[in-house]
C-alpha cells in the first residue's frame, strides 16, 4: 500500500515507519526533520512573574503548540499567559516579526523593542532594570506580570509586550512605581 503522508512544512514524503508529529492546531503532519528544525529558531516566549515564581512558555508555530520548560507540549495556552495564539507577521519580503493575539481580559501596557544592555542605548536601561527585578524576584506581586518577547527579522532586536489582566492595570503601576520608580512614560521610552 502506498503511503501518502506528506510533511506540511517541507512537503517530503513521510514513510510509514518514520516518526512524525501532527500540528496541534491544524492536525497536519510534520516530519521529524522539521520538528527538530523548528527548535533551531527563536520562538515567541511568554514569561509570567507571579508571587516570586517564573513560568516560561514558548510558542512553536511549526507544531501549533505551547511548549513549557520541560518540553511538554499543549494546544492550550497556560492560564496565566495572555497569548492566545501566535503567527509570523511580514512587513515585506525581508522583514517581519512574530506577532500574537491577546486573550480577552488581558491588555498590553506597552510594546516596543528591546536590545541587550549597551552603553549607547542608555534610555533602554529602565526596561532592562525592570526585567532584572522581576527575574530576581525582587519585584513581587500577587497578580501576574507577563513579558512576551518575540523574535524579529533584526537579530539585534526583540519585540516586547508587557501585559497584565485588565483588572490589574492600576495595581501594576502602583507596584512598579513603589518598587523602582518606573512610570508609564519611562517604560514607553525604554522600549522605543
Ligand atoms: Zn518536513
């Protein structure tokens, strides 16, 4: 009997004995090579900071799956992640970024671009400081603060969204203002 399974990414035949994976969203087959390959590219990452804990999940577009730190895959986005789904958005043939859709009841407080901590981009340090405080657990909140970072076609730049639930917006500005004096304007400037 002829095997008609074709990889939805590279369009190669997948033999019957070969391992393959089905994209969780579309159900389309993905061959082993393309599964391996999908992990070689930077993925959209949602990092949730809540009560001193850090929960990180990546979205693998090739597999239609949220992947946690233990490489467990799930079609469902974690409860405390604002990311509903993600997809590559091209601005033209050469440029683009990984965009995402927000779940209802979540808002983006600010979005922009981050780079590493370089002396020539001092205005960006407010954002780096904010992340350091979250990562180190010094900025502790009883509601989730989420940083969504996404690859762009510019390897030096990462697209950033800072998200909270709609009901936590006031609490967020109060907490960061008290903790590190971060204002809405400083966050905006540091991501521009
Ligand atoms: Zn393939």
